[in-house]
C-alpha cells in the first residue's frame, strides 16, 4: 500500500525554488532535503499544501502566488534613516541585512536597499515578499504521525 503525506506526518522534501523568470533563489541540493511536520506551519502555506497527498518519490512543480508565500511587498515597511543612526561599526552596503531590536518586541531583519550621501533605505519586508514563486518538489521520506 502506498503511503501518502497527511497532516501530522513529518516529511523530508527536496526542492528547487525559482522566480517567475526561471532564476533559482534556493535549492535543497546545496544543503540536503528539508524536514518538517505537516500542519505545523514550518514552511509557507502553499508549499505545505502541495506536499499533502504526495507519496515517496513523487515529484511536482507548483507555482505559489505571493499571497500564499511571503505576502505582498508593503511600502510601510520601508524607511530612510540617517547613516549616523547606524551603529558605528557598520559600513552600509547594498543588500546587507541587519538585525533591529526594539523594546517589548522580537528583533527583526531589515535589508539595506538604497544608500544615499546622508541616509540609507531599510526594507523590513521579507526578501521574497511580493514575488510569485515556483517550486520543483520531490518527496523523499514520510514519518507517519502514529503507527497503525
């Protein structure tokens, strides 16, 4: 009997993620398959939905719209700050990611997206926000949530 992935199972998946232009942004080929429990929201919703019902060895290609991936790119999460507000040891570079701490809130990551003479632009959106993503997925293992 063929076993199909269902909520509560722990699965191992190989994947290659591509932008709509076909360029690769990430692949498990670089670090081995990812393992996660279906239903625990450890991966983006569209990816988890795609794995449900797959059997070991199954492969599929899916496109996940930004709404089911990392959400829209929100302009309100972009701000300019004076370079003097950065810690003195930081020499800003385009694409550089910084961890920002706030009182009474968890730290979050911002990316430097523009550097001007006196200011830098910080973007707190996820780098994949606003992008539709295509994944090639291969299910390599299923650990059932319980034994029958």
